[in-house]
C-alpha cells in the first residue's frame, strides 16, 4: 500500500540525520557522501540488485552476503546501514537519502559539494583552480568529489545541484557528430 | 531531382562546422530510473516545467524527445514522443526550457505531416516560416467577436438547418460508418476558392483511411489549401494525444498572421481556418492510456479527471477574432464516435457540452439511404441564423420545424389511413423535402443553388411529382439555373437575399423549368 509522502520524507530525514551523526563521529562526513553517491549509482544501474535487496522471499543472510559482495570496498558501517534500509524495505529510498544527506552536509558546514570527473586524477594545482573558480560562483567553500572517467577523452565534467558544466572532449565530438549527421540535401528524415 | 556533387557536400559540411557551438555548456540533467510503454520516470530535473520538452539521450547518442507530465517531489513522469525503445534505464535527460512546438506556414499546405510537423508524404523537407507552441492560451473575451460569417459545408441539410459560422465549434457525432468523416471532407472540398485554410487531423485511424482522404482531397483540388496531420493508430499514444493540438497550432499561425506573415491587425487581416479533428474519442483513449501508465488516478470509464479540460482547452482555441486583431477565425469540427448510438457516454457528453452545437448522424437513417444521415431533430447549431446569408434564412427559416412536424405526423400516420387532406398534404411535402436534403459524396452545392432548391420545395413545385423524381428535379433545376438563368443565380449571389423582385423571377424561372422537366419526362 502506498505510504504517505510526508511520512516518507520524515523517514528520509531520519536516515540522513543518522548518517550525518555517524559521519561526524567517525570524521568521515565527506567520505560517506562520496560512497553514498557511488552506492546510489550502483543501485540505480542494477535493477536486479534493487529487487534482490527489497525481496522478502530471499533470506536475510543471502541479502547481507550480496551486499558485502557488491559493496566490499565500502565502509563497513555504511554497508550495515544500507542492509538495515533493505531490511525495512526502504532500499528504493537510497537515492533520496543520499541527496538529503548531501543537502544536510552543505547546509551544516556551509560548503558546496561538486562532482568533478576527469580522464586523469586531478593534481593539487588544478584542484585549487577548480575550487577557487567555483567558490566565487557559489560563495561557499568547495568540497570536491573526484571521479576518473576515461570516456570523457579530455577536459572535465563538473556537477552540482542537478546541473552540469560540461567541457569534456567527448561531448564536443558528440556535438560535431550530431551536427554533421543532421546535414540534409533533400528528402525526408 | 537536383544532382548532389562532392563540392555541395563539402560546402554544407563546412557551413555546419562553422556554425558549431563549442562553448561550455551548463545544463540541468537527470537520469531515467524506469522506462516502459512510452513512459519514463526521471530523477533530478528539479526545475522541469509541466509540458516542457525533455531531451532523452540514448546510449548511442540519439536524442529522443519527451514531454514532462507528472512533476513529483523526487521525480518527473514523462511521455516519449519518438522511438522509446532506444532509451534505457540510466540514460541521461536534459531540460530544454521549451515547450513542444510545430513548424507552421504556407509551406505546409498540401503536405501530410506527423504531429511534430515531420513530413510523411515523401515530398521533401519543409521550410517552415515559423514555429508555434502546441499548447497555446485561447484568446480571451475582449479579443473575440460574435460569430457572424458562414462556413458553407455545401450540404443542404447542414447549411439550411444547422448552419456553421466561422469561429464556431460544431461537433459531428455518430456511430461508426455513418458518414462523419465524409461531412468533414466534403466541407474541406467546398472551401475551394473561399479563402479558407483547412487542416484535417487524423487521430488513431488506419493509415489506409488517411491515404484515401489524401487521395480524395487531391483529386478534388482541395489539397492545395489543406494540411493533413496524421497520427494513425500505429503511432504512439503521446503523438496521438498532441495531434489535434498540433493541428490547431498550425491553423493559428494563419489566423494570427496576415497573408504577408506579419502579425494580424486592423490593417493586416488574419486568415480563416477550418480544423477537422477526426476523431477526439481516439485522442481521449490515447490520453487515457498515457495517464494510466503515468499512474494518474482513473475516473469515469477509466479516463483521467482532466479529460474534460483536455478537450475544452483545445476547442476554446476555436475563435472569431475581433477586427482589431485582424478578424481571423478558426472553426473547429471535432468528430466523436459513439458506440451503439450511446450519446450519454463520458466523452460524447463532455464534448457536446463544450461545443456550440452538434450534427447527429444516425445509423438507421444511413441505412434508409438518407445521406448525409443527419438527424435534424436533435442536431443543433447554437450560433444559428447569424451564420447564414439572409436568402437562406428566408427560405429555410421554418424548415426545421416543418420537418419536425412531418416526422411526428409520419409516426402517427402509421396507425391509420384516414387522414384529412391537410395532413396528407403535410406528409407529402415532408417526404419530398426530406428527399431534397439527400446528397451524395463530393456533390457540394453552392449556397445560391441550395436556396433555389429549398425555395422550389417550399413553394410546392415538388408536390405533384413522385418522390423518386425529387433529386433529379433538384439537380436539373440547379443545372438550369447555372446555364439558362445564370443572371438570376448571380443576382442571388450578389444581393444575398430574396427581394420581392427576385422571388417573382425565381417563381417564373422554376415554373418554366418544371414544364420542361415534365415534358422531358414524358
């Protein structure tokens, strides 16, 4: 039966608050944020995994084993937390919890979290440049979540608050491809 | 076809590359979290607008457009307008800041396009003069004026008793195979040379039916001023849903702009447009499918709660603009198909209440050979006489009532044969007048011819003749007026009313014709 959306919202808040407390006590606020982002991506990309985690007919031990197997490189406490969510059949809320968590972190520490994807890892100089540039734009201290993505070919992608600054080579090439493939000398599409 | 050379290709490629935008792009993005049945659920897109055009980027880089429909707290429900099989979970979605637009302009005339304006007729690309949003606010009260100019359908039964005016919304309703589409097509064909742009929107029909319509319009020279928007049954529900609105948008371009393409004004008159939506019941079914897959709560007959608003906002776009706004008009002829003559179903009652009248077509009349199978008793035009020329008002003023009385008497007379002379006379006249209203397909009549035919019937010229001769008498009379008494026909066309002198001349002409008709028959 569908639940009241306000109750769901409160539940999401509660999950995010617990995570924030956990992060503050372990001094891993930003690391949790980055791991949640990765977890969100994995859960989103694998509907089968989502089903397994939310399926009551699969016994709990199997589900815990699957979680440990999939997220073995992640923080043990965080995995326990996600298993707890799965037990309560709330795994589908994970993307919203991650989003809410980021929001809480940004509000509490007055920072802006930016996801930066590059082909090779950032060096200190570039990291500083990016931080300075976006700090001026956001008026806040910048926290970077760095990702390496060979698909970009060059340049970088910066994401924040659901918007993306796309200045990677792959997108530019794609734009050229789209522009040239739309050339028409007559006839219909 | 022009030959394509290597230098042409080189030139075009260079132009394309020169116009390429290479600046950094900042865009809002989201991800597809679920897709199926042409519906996508997307997370992110916090600032998406209702009805906004969304860009879905497939894995291979192909862009498929979608329409934002459900704006929820954490996700957006969207319908896809293109090939949704290309889109997979986790594909990226961008907002565009635009609503769905369709190409407009004279270059669309004579073309068959899909609801997005993409040509389907193999006649090459369309160079649009402009673009208009599919959803557009209907003009307010101040911008309008009462409907006062007629739209001649060329069908006596309609032009005489259920007149349609420019800017009116007249529903054509009836069961399947009762001639609903034929009325729309005949009306379009009859607009030749009357300065009317016609738009025929085919929704959820067989592609072969649409091809037949195109063929009919082409063979009668009506395609030159007609745009056909085709969303056959094989197209996705979202395309069928936007088809009538796309047709209205294409029509509005001509109404809101003058002949020179500039905005219409007191000095730059706007165009007159006729839109036939064939049919809105199928659009409602497509909308129901979309709404159910978007998980909107079902209401009566499982239609969503806003299906009335869907049709009312479409039909409110039919308008007669005031002189200050160019006096253009958009006339809407929506078609609704009933099931087993049930007009009390949800969609028929909705559309009946929205429109300014309805033309009821009945299966039994159709089977009896009364074509168009209009039931004049329950058909009505709420604009009435203001959309008729005076001559027609003079001859057809009491026709509806006379025929209603005839039908009542006809039912009564079946119980006995002892009828007084007056009743017999009334029955005889009624039978001939009913016969007079029969008309074949693609046999539209000018309003002057209609006036003459009804005048002849009304003055009792048909009374002594067998009912089976009525149609031949009418057609020969029209022919006679076109050849022998063209002067009189032209006089009616110029004066637009039957003066005493014209009446006298008309009586004399018909008397002469009748004598020759009887002699010829013998």
